C-alpha cells in the first residue's frame, strides 16, 4: 500500500549521520550488555534502515558507539553484535553506496565471500557466510564500526575527486539528496 504524504509514521526512527559527522570516524567499542535498551536500539535501527530505505545500517550511522549492525537484503531483518570476519576469499567489484554518503556510489573491489561471526540479542552465536551482496554488506558495515568510510577504499585520485564532490555538496546544502538509482546500494 502506498501511504499518502500526510500519513503519520507510527514508529520512531533515528536521524542518519552524514559524511562530516565525527561519529562516523571513531572506532566503536564492543557491546558488553545484552539488555532491553539494546533490543530497543536494534528495533529502531531496523525501522530506520527500512525507512531510509537501506539494506544495512551500522550503529555509528545513527550516532551510537556500539559494535553492531542491522541488515535486510530482502530476506528479513537481522542483527550481528560484535561482528568479526573470520574468513574471506575471492574478489568482487560492486557499485557500492552508503546511507551516510548519499547520492554517490563507487565501484569498489573487495573479497567476494566472507564469513562473519558475532552474536544475536540473546547472546547466541551467529555465523553468516555472505556471498556477493551480503558479503559486501558485512565488510561495509564492519568498516563503519572501525570508523572507515567507503571513500577510504578508493584509489587516491578517485578519492580526491569524491572528496571534492562531497565538499561541493556540503557547501551547496544538497548532501542527502538521493536518486531512485541509489536504491539497493545503500549500506
Ligand atoms: Ni554505509
């Protein structure tokens, strides 16, 4: 169902932090307590990710310094707490975007297949073998937890050009504008 513009949103969402916000540049500490507050954080992150719309969201992107990310590549939402990549292989080129760097995407080469290990909200072990898009998502979100943005994965010249474009958009006040083509590349 298509909701009209005036339809009230019944869920809370966070504001997504954009390029330039220092919270995106810090390493997030491990989660040490699994409690109701954390469960509410995860719920609101999933709502925020769906509303964006995006397919992956790391806690620092909503200003929260904790090592966890949510995901949904179309098979239902999930969370990985204290994620760690335990195996990676192959190479895959993907036109990668980011909710915190909206409107821009870059062809980036990264391992194609990665295995991430972490836990869910109940403290159970979670192991996900991510191929292609899921593999990319895992690597992109863990980068966020380390304060790394996709711009840092570019070659020097491409990075310089991207930074120039981003500064131009920040000055023009147009950072945050997205096109329909961005859908599906928002990590
Ligand atoms: Ni991102």
